[in-house]
């Protein structure tokens, strides 16, 4: 998607999924599910069934990792802002920037869940 300029509908769907993360009425578990849903949607929109299968294989483990951390520390990492930049990048024309955005997104999450 990064190389092929994601279709407007995909970008719109990703923005809608990201916006759900800022819903003030979401309980922590609902926010976790909304976060995981964004990532599953991103995988599905890639059109790569192996990526979707890999995500689904890891999703339960990721859920456990998230749920085992202090809920007060995690809402910032599960925000609309942190996810919308991925959709914005896909809408743009800079593949390297999208890849860097996703790598940074993953790096921050890894640091949080590793306790760093």
C-alpha cells in the first residue's frame, strides 16, 4: 500500500478505525480491541493474505502483552494520532516515509511493552 498509494477508501477506513481510539467512552479493554482492529484492518487492506494470517496468529499474544501492562500508561500509545499518521502516509507519495512511520510505531510499542 505504501508503494502504490493506498486507495482513498482504504485511507478513509484506516482514519475511521484510528478515530475510534479517541472515543472517550471506551473502556480499556474496548480501546485494546479497537487498537488491534486497526492493525488487522491495515493487514487486510494490504491485500496480503499471509500478512493477515501472521497478524491473526500473533494477535492473541499481543493482546496478552497489552493487558498485562499498567492501563494508565497505554492510552497514549493507543491513540488516534499515533495511528492516523500511518493512514496519512499511505495517502501520500513517500514510500520510505511510510515505512519509517510504521517502524517508529512498532519501536515505541516494543519499548513500552518491554518496560523501557
